[in-house]
C-alpha cells in the first residue's frame, strides 16, 4: 500500500529531474530581451557567418562556432552593436523623451564607431586566426 503512494511521486520526481537540464539548455538558445535578434546580414564578415545559415543559429551565437576566442568575441559583438544601433534609430525616429534621444545619439556615435573598428580588426585578423 505504501508503495502504491510512493511510486507515482518517484516517477514524477524522476521525470522532472530529467526534464530540467533539457529545459535550461533550450532556454539558453533563445534570445533574451523583448525582441528578436537581427538576422545575418550581408555586411557581416564571412568568418562570422560560417555555418550560421546552415543551422539557423542567431548571429551573436555564431561566434561560439569560431575556434579563435578573439575572432569569436568580435563576431558576437558586431551583431550586438548592430542591434543597439537599430534600437537607437527607432528612438530617434519615434521617441519623445529628450534624455532617451540623447542616449540614442550617443549609442549611434559610439557603437557605430566601435562596429566599424571591429569590422576592420576582423578583416586584418580573421585570416591568421585559423593558424593559431
């Protein structure tokens, strides 16, 4: 009689324990925040796009597929900055708050410059990354 009560509880606990790691892994694959991450674009260097369209990964995650940690970092940061630039453009186009507009202008100035610098860096370093 005791076994009849305990067995269903043990089954539920075991199933839950098996499900939790899977659920966490799936959640890590989803983008954070309120919107979707940008799709790979033609201006993203080829090193960052390698394999991205084949398996549907988001651009910021593509950097994890690159073995060189420096190149991987830059590959992840370029779309991250592009997302910030896109959001800042929305604020300038549709926003009402002067302080938010000031933040957006600063994001466009700073992240735009950093994006260009990272793309230049990637052009210089991506070819040698495979030799490390």
